[in-house]
């Protein structure tokens, strides 16, 4: 997947067209697939797939070093628009997003801020604040 968005990168922030506010960059672990970008997805104990998203490049690099299977994986910088495209396009089947997960843990709320994919998309679009899924909420979503 190749996406191009205007703007200049400045200290972890992207400034776009004058009518838009500055936006935080996020980072994912990715590799170039046969037809499009492939992002690292991890299982979330009986609750489907989880996309790890990082607020700092160094955190994504540490996760990549500890968790990425095989070669070819790298840290990809994403604007909010790119992440939204990823989450409503190629990763539309992913149920959960983990913000800043630690390597090795798969328990969801204990490992990171875990939220439903739709809530994270809303957060990226500026519609809501992220709705954190506690362990209790994760159990509720199973029903």
C-alpha cells in the first residue's frame, strides 16, 4: 500500500494544510508484502487479532526487535490519515488496537491500552477520546 499525504514532519508532528491541526505520528511494525504493505498483527487471547500501534518510534523498534517473526520487518511512521486508511482498508478485520504494548504480553489491558478498532479510528478522526478496554470490558465484548 502506498499512500501520500501532504505536510512536513517536525519533531514527531505532522503539519498539513492550514485548516488542519498538527497531528501526532504513530508507528507500526510492517513489511512489504507481495501486493501491499503487511502489518504485524498479534493474537489477543481468544479475542481475535490485535494491531500494535506505538506513539514513539523507539518503542516500536524495541517491539520489533523482540516480537517480529522472520526478516524484512521495519518500523513504519504513519500519519493519522494513513492509520485510518489502514484500519478501514487492509486491516478492517482486526478487532483490537493496542497502543504502546510491551513485548511478550498478550493479556490485553495488562499489556497496553487496548481498545476496539472502531474507537481508535474515531480517536484518530478526532471524534472521541480513546475508550480504553479494561479486562472487564474485554470480557463484555466477547458476548
